[in-house]
């Protein structure tokens, strides 16, 4: 059994790159607001920088979990899905299979979610701009909410270059260091976005310690959990 039939609220979290657990701030917010009424699950997948390998596996694992939830869910249980960074990318491609990984880029404002029979609401944080499907504006009453910090370089789009950048990052992760040239060329072509990307890297590596990273959404999570369950 995947689901605990005694829990009224089921939360499924898809971690971002490098993550293999429910985000600590998200877990803390759920436990504070719901206590023993909630069950927290996470999707286990590679979550590595080789997106060509990692994202499709994440899609497969999230899809498998949702199908299992559909079989086990009781009528009284409510299911919520959340994820950040690469996890947001995985969720979006699962929810929009007509586009899917490595297909056409689109912006969705009225998503017809394929799992809306079992998932009450979904939230994604810091959705990578290189992903193909986005919900940039939350519509009143919509079960989907995308939250992107305007200074979060991960969420920036790179028009026409999404796949090239993804391939270059994946190759770089595999040790093909000559691919760094492709990335540097995009940096030169997009100086404003690149400066924000450098700032993000400095925050992530601890060089900048006096402020939160633009890619850190911990502060928003209590409000988002409240939105999910109300």
C-alpha cells in the first residue's frame, strides 16, 4: 500500500535537482497546519543535472505514483502535488503529455489536468525556463499555481535556445567540458539574464551569505500549503 487510509490529506512532492526528500520547509508547513492528518510522499528519481536522463525518469515515476494513488485513494482523501525546480518541470510534463519532454514549448493558462479526478490542487516553485509548459498567471479557481521569483535565473526563458542549453548542461555534467563554450556564448548573448544566473550561483555556493537565494522558496511554503488545503 502506498497510501495510509487513516490520513485525510496526501501530499506528493517532486524534489528539485539534487533532492531526494520532501522539501524541509514544505514538510514543516504541512505538519504545522495539519499535524497527524497528513501523509507526505516524495517521488524518487535521479534529480541530476543530466536533464535528458533525469526528467524522463521523473515523469515515469510520478506517473506511476499517480496511477497507484488513483487505485488506492478513498473518497474522503484529498491529494495535492508540489515540486520545485526540476521537480516542477517533471510535474508540468506529466500534466501536459501532449507536449512532453523535448517537444514543443507552450504556455498554458487553462490547463486540462489529466489527473484532476484525484489531485485537488498542484503548486510548482522555480519552474525552469527551459521546460516547455508553464502557467505564468494563476487564474482564480484554477487548481494549478506556478510561483517564480522574478529574480530567479532558473525560471528565465532563453527563447529559441532551450534545448541547446539543456543538452550543453547535460554534456557538461557527463564531463564534456568543451560544451562550456556553448553555455558561455549564451551568457554573452544574454548579459542581464546571465548576471542574475551568476548571482544565483554565488548564493547557492555560499559566497553570498547575507541574503536568501532567489531560487529559495521556503518563505512562501506556509502560505502555499494553506492555499492547497483551503
